[in-house]
C-alpha cells in the first residue's frame, strides 16, 4: 500500500488559533510601519511586540459581551500589552485586519498546494515515461477509435495538471494583496505609506483600491483555480474508473494484502479512491459557485461574504490538499494490465485499423466514398458477430483484394504506423 500522508499542516492554518495569529501579525506589522515613520517609539514598539498575545478562551468570553470578534481580539491583546496598546489598530478598521490576515492564510495554504501539485506532476511524468510504448486503444464516445499508448494518455493528464498549476499561480498572485486603508478605503486616519510598508513586511502587494474590503472577484478567481484543480483530478479519476471495469480491465487501483472490496462478494476490487475523488470534486466545484455569489456586496461593504468564506476556503483548501495527495497515491500504485490493453486494441480482428485501410484504398485510386463504403461494410460485418474478424473479412473481399495485395492489407494493421509521431508529443513535455 502506498504510504499515507498528513493533513496536519494545512488544517492548522485554518484553525481559530492560527486565524488570530495572522490577525496579530498584521497588527504588529502596522505598528512596525508606524515606528519606521516615527509615530511609535522604539520603546513602545518593543513593549507591544514583547507583550502582545491572546487567549482563545478570553476572546470568546469578551465576544459574548461585545458581539464582535475583532473587537474581542483587540480587547484581549490590549489587556496584555497595557499602556502601549493605544498604538495598536491606530487609524484602522476591522476589515484591514481581517482581509489582510485572510490573504496570509490563503497564501500559506497555497504554498502547500503548490508542493502537492509538483509532486503529482512528477509522478505522472514518471508513469508516462514508464508507459511511453504501452499500446492501448484510444476511445471517443466511449467506443474504440484508434491505437495510442497509455503514455500518451498520461501526457494528457500531465498537460491538465501543468495548466492547472499555472492558473493557480496566477490566481495566487492576484489574491496576495493586503489593505490598511481605514473605513471605506479612503485612508482618512491612516496614510497610504503605512499600508505600503505593512504589506511589504507581510509579503503582500497593497491593493490598488479597497472599498473597506478587498474586492471579492480576487477570492472567486482563487476558488475557480481550486475548482479547476479538482476538475483535473476528477477527469483522471473518471478515466481510471472506466478502465477498471471488469469488461475493460486495463488498469486497477492498488489493492493491498488483506484488503476487502465488498461485504458480500469476495471477488470485488473496486476503484474506491477514484470514486471518492470524483465525489469530493463536486464539493470544491460547488464552493467555487458560492465564491462567485460573494462578489456582489452592498455599496462599499457588507458581511454577507464572511460567513460563506469561513466555510468554503478552509474546506476547499483542505480538500484539494487531501485530493492531490490521494490522487498521487493512486497514480503511484496504479496497476497497468498491458496484455489486456493489447487484447482490447485487437478486438474484432483489428477493426480499429479501418482508417488506414480506407486511406490505402484511396491511394490506389478509389474515391473516398467508394473506399468508405467497402471498409464500413467489412467493419460492421465483423462488429456484428462475437467472433467477427475485420482483417479476415478484407482478405475475403474481392473488391479489396483486387486493389490491395495481402502484404498491403497486413501492413494496415501495424500499430507502429499510428504511433510514429509520439516522440514529438513527449518532446513537448520534456519527458
């Protein structure tokens, strides 16, 4: 069984203790900015940094009275700091703390997700290298189309995840902004200079404008990027589920010693991880829809977005972390049945080589319509019998043999012809 993984680091980022720690980071960075421009003395700043702390229990106690979590947090910090606390939160509004701290939470979570994506991308690359020449059948509409290799299928997965990562990095840059602009974002009691210094200290860019909150299209964009990662996972998971069907059986999820697939049927081995991932993708996609609804707020701000974000952001970040790790385990342990792939590609006497025969006939002078009718007739005759044989039908068809020699017919059934340009696909991925 592939080794397990821990979600501890990601979960800790979204715990209440961590949220207030991010609040404190913002408040202290603002105090340091005031110190830089000479509005807070070195002594007062040292006192603030030395004593600033909070207790979740005390914050809860205060919030029961005041009904405001940021005020409760500030009250608790001020109790611990004492006289120098008069400089904390100077000229700020609650959203300056909340939205800037939220950006830090998201950025921290994204660092983990980027590492997860890199791991998945490398695992797919390794598997694509391993199966570069593993011949399988390509399907369209779920029906056999033409030969390909399993490695090429994996290159398609690789492309999906590389693009998902690129989109995610762009969304992360877009959301990595802070604001220290005061009520309705006019810098009425705080200067833009403080915002600039503070954001630089926190590793964020200052928002070009904030209407007391950072515009929620940034957050929706980030959630869309998470949803597209979920879609990339789901697409691969659905493929694995199809390929593990008994009548196909080209791949299987790893099945550890002692594992059981069914309480009733001892023979069962089910693609449970891929099914789990397909289901979880639905949650992330739904959360991205809620993020879109958060964009339209009343006037300069309201808090209708806040309750939603307290659910969808931790849930989605934790889920994507989990999903990427679980999917990586699936790909690492994937059992590939090469013989079944070849067998399936050869069903009905190589019916999937029909286009090659069609092209050979047209090269000999037949019109496309004539050639198509001949090939389709022989293909459908093979397809309609359990033991049908397309190649044999061609060899028995005088219209075909009068145009193509036996050797030319045989050459049409060489899979190498279909795979001759695969090296170019691989070169594009550096695999």
